[in-house]
C-alpha cells in the first residue's frame, strides 16, 4: 500500500511545472550553509590560524560563507583577501566536511601564499579577525571543531588539546 501511494505521489510530482517542483524540494528538504575554508601552509609546514571576533573557544582556519552563485574556490580566495589582505594559490582538489547538526557544509582547500602576497596579519578593515598566527603542526593551539574536522579530512594528525 505504501509503495503504491509513493508511486502515485511521484507521478503527480513529475507532472508539476519545474518551478513548483523546485519550490517543494526547497521547502521539504533541509537547507545547509556552504562555507569555504583554507588550510594555508608554509614550506616549513606551519599553518595559518585565525581567531574570529564572533567565535570563542579556539583557533580556526580562514574562510567564510559562499555568496549566492559564488564558486567555493572563488569564495576561499575572496575571504582571505578580505579578512587578511593576502592572496593564495589553491593546491589540489578540496575535501568536503559535512556537519549535519550545524547544517553546514565546508569545502576545505589546501593553499599556500602566492609569491607576491604580503604576510597575513589582522587588519583594521576586517573586524572579523582578531589575531592571525602561524603554528607548527606539532604545536597547534585549541582548534574550533570545524578546523579539527578539516585537518582530519585532509588526512592530518594533530596533538590533542
């Protein structure tokens, strides 16, 4: 009986105009925020971490939410430019971290500073970043949950804090 009802509902759904189908899907399925995170690493292995003014409890990787219609790689480069005044070169393919409870999807990029980029620092034009520092991989501070998840997805190990 249930399979028959599902078949009838799917047949009715198929006949709906595209606008109506998109409307129903957007109302019936959970929405997620999409962010881009950059794990910026120097040649000596040190990683760039930031403290954000709106987050407490640890350090994270620079990045932020995508704007409507923006590609994740473009968002990653934009966020680093806006927040820290730096340019990066993205390395390899990103990994994706899904946090179902927070309804967040992070696209995590490995990056290095572009050759002509200034060194990162907290800038007055970015109230989001209160501090930016390089840390050795074996001496990382307490990380925000999404930063720890990003490292795990990149196959990195780090000392527990």
